C-alpha cells in the first residue's frame, strides 16, 4: 500500500469518525433541551457526551495519521 492510498484512507476514516462524533453530540444535546428535570437530563446526556468526545478525539487522531502519510508521499524521493 502506498503512502498516498494510506493517507487518503486515514483521512476518510477521520472524517467519518469525526462526523459520527458530531452526530452523537447533537443527539446527546436533545434530551437536555427537553422539558424534563435538569438533573435527569444531565444524567442522560453525560455518557453520550463522553462518547462524542472520544469519537472526536479518534477522528482527529486519524486525520493526523492521514496527513502524515500524505506528507510522506509528497516528500518521497525516487
């Protein structure tokens, strides 16, 4: 596998996981804006927010790995 294809694959993975994190966070915020007790809403939202944060961190890490592979491809001599 060349650096170019590996870089594009990792960038795609990073964008996909990052988007999943944004969607998860958006869905986590919905119960907090509903007409329920604030304490109950916070308890329901907390695990989803942590999941969204973890997905976002994984997405950023995958984007960084993809960028490194693309830089390696661009600086490859030969």
